[in-house]
């Protein structure tokens, strides 16, 4: 049954989309110092909008990095309180030459809106805000109590919000969290994510000689930091993709037989996934596990960048004194970031070649999580999604990490409802990121219906 709020959202959808484009034009890249002012602009736009639609206590909460956005509406007596979460920061747009249209000039084509942050996470944040507006504009009230907490550092580790949540501020008192930063398993298939991999993001630095050296005069005697780094990296995994760090797999809690059976029933075409999403000649990974198991329930180790040395045009015969690599590991239930990092650091130091010094640094981390599907908020979400999409909801895990979900559970004892509306081919973190326009519209409808369902 369609509510007045749902009708309002449909009638105002063109305006909602134009407003989203305004937010998408702000290049709020959290990792680049030159975009710090843009991050604050995005936060201030959200403050202005939350105040306009009728929220109380709307303000920025300063952190050591980019500010948090806070607001509340707490007038629903004897009703639950939801903490709505999302992030306004985005990844860098590189490589720019692979975008079909400018990353910060949102463009509609083929039923999608293309821009950096379109789906991760500005479009989904805006869906939350517009669902709340639709309820307030038509009912002059919300069906439950709402706190809003948006951050600007999710793409760089979320240290600011992590510290704020760990402080257990009274501003965060709630019954559950609503996180819209995930995706549907397939087009038109309502999906709730109930598991996330955790993460440790690290940097290895190898130092050999005191300065860069001439390879003719010193080659064969001086240690080469890049060669030493390559030797270390090559010993972290075997050719089948199995991580070789001692004890790394010891604490893993495998998925249940029922969960594995549910995954096998999902509409997943491995060859289509390889061609359309990955685009490689073949898929790789641990033998004996399906693709979904490898991406949802097995740990990983990946190298993201190796800065340093000479990379200019032409030749420079230099033995680099220093080399670095950015290395991350995705963690699964049963594993803890502290133990995984300690195992990894010890192993790297053990396998370091002679003649070099090694430093292993932890950049940021987040714990894995699993959410029981029998809690009343997940059940309300399944009913709401079925009503809007006309299909039964599927439960999936995500290979990605949303560290704040673990923080909500650890510090505030809050279960999270991860209700997102992206698609697997939305090019998150890649050129030509997009958000399906129908999913944006139905996402707002789903959020309205979910909040009504919990409030009833």
C-alpha cells in the first residue's frame, strides 16, 4: 500500500535528482589535502539540507580530519531510534582519461547517472535524506526517532567517526543503525547485506643503501631495495592465491551449510562475472572454493601500489635506496585486525632479505562482522523490500569493508541494517562510476517503507 510519503517522493523525484547532482559536483576527495575545502562544502550542504527538511540539532562535529554531520528528530514517543549512516567523501577520480564524461559533472545516460560518488556513497546518502524529507513533508512527523550521522573519511579509514563512536556519546543512543552503502546482488533483486569482511591496510618500507647508487659502480655489492621488496611480496602468497603467513587461517569461522546453500541458489553466472565485471582472461584464487566463497568468506592479500625509484621517460641506472608497497588484507569472521597484523608483520620481518631494514606500518583497520537475520529490524527490512520490489529479499555478504558497522556493534551494541541499492557493475572506485536511476527512485521508496514498518 502506497503511503502519502511514497507519493510525495515520486512526485518530487526530478527535484531530488537535480539536488543530487549538486552534491555530486563537489569533489570531496577525502585523501587529497587540496580537496579539504570541498569535503567541508559537501558536509555543509548536508547540514543545510537536514535543517531545511525539519531536523533538530543539526551541526558539524569537528574531528582531526573532515567533519561529521549530525542531526536528530526525537519526537516519536515510545518508538525505536534509528541511527542513519552514510559518507559524503569519495575516492580520487584517477585515471581521468578513462572517464567518458567528467567525473564531477554528473551526466545521465542509459538510465544511469555517472559521476564519482554517484553510488558510493552520495547517491545513497541522498536517498536517505530524501526518504526522511518525504516523511516529514507529508506527515509532519517521523514514524520513529532518527539520528543522522554522516562522515567524510570513510574512503581513508574513518578515524574521526571511529573515535567519536568509541566515545559512546549520548548523541549516538539508538536501537539500530541503518547503513546505505551496499548493493543489490542483481538488478531488481532486493538484497540485504548481513556480513562484511574486515581489513588491515599496511605499508611496507624497505631501506638498503644510505642513498641511491650507480648500478654500474655498485651493482652486485649494494642491496637493491626494489628487488628485496619484490622478494618479500612474492613470498606472501603462493601461485594458487593461498596466503603463506603462518597461522593466518587458524581462526576463520566458515559459513554455515545453510548459508552456502543460499549462496548456491543466487542468480550468479561465473563466466558473465569474469567477462562483464572483472574483464580478465580467467579468475584466480584458492582452489576448492566458489567465487562467492572466495570474495565473501575467505581472507585476501593484495598489493595496491609500489611507489618509488625511477619511473620517468628514458633510462636512469640507479639502485634505489628505498622502496615501498601498499598492501592490504581482507579479514573474515573469526579473525581480528590486531592478530592478523601481528602475524603479517612478524612474517615480513622473518623473510626480509639480507642487507636491508624493514618497517611495516598499519595505516588503518576494521573488524569483520556478521549480523543475525532474525532480529526485528532485518525482518522489517525484508517486508519493506518485498512490498516495494515485489520479490523476496536475499541475504548476502560483501567482500568489502565498512569499518563503522563493526564499531557500531562493538561500542554501541547496535545491529546494523545494511540496505543499499547499488549494482555490481556500478564501477565503485573506478572510472565511470554510476548509479542506476530506477534504483535511486526505488531506494527512496524502500527506505520510506522500512522506516514506516519499524515505526508501526
